[in-house]
């Protein structure tokens, strides 16, 4: 039961990146989001990938895969909509 709840949370938590992406698109700007923050989080997520794939923990794998996909989109939109 606990693993099912954790798996649901592992899928749901990265989905909170979608409203951030939508806000960037609607405003046509990512000025209020630090690119250093976005790239820093993204690099940390990518550095976790080797350990995640070596692990037998399904929840960790699902969480990392979801995070890699959705946070990569955040980084793409932060970069694309950056106006300096």
C-alpha cells in the first residue's frame, strides 16, 4: 500500500512543472525565473540518473524519469523565453 501511494506521488509531484511551463508561455517571459536555479536543479536531476537506474526501487526510477522529462521542458522554456 505504501509503495502504491509513493508511486502515485512520484508521478504527481513532477506534474507541478506543467503550470510553471504554462505560465511562462502565457506571459511570454521567464524573467522571474533564475536560469541559474533552473540549470542547477536540472543538472542535479541528471546527476541522479545513474544511481536511479542502478537502483531496484521502482518509485525512485519513476520519479527520476518524470523529473527528467518535465524539468527538461522547464529548462527549454526558461531558456527560450528568456528576454534580456
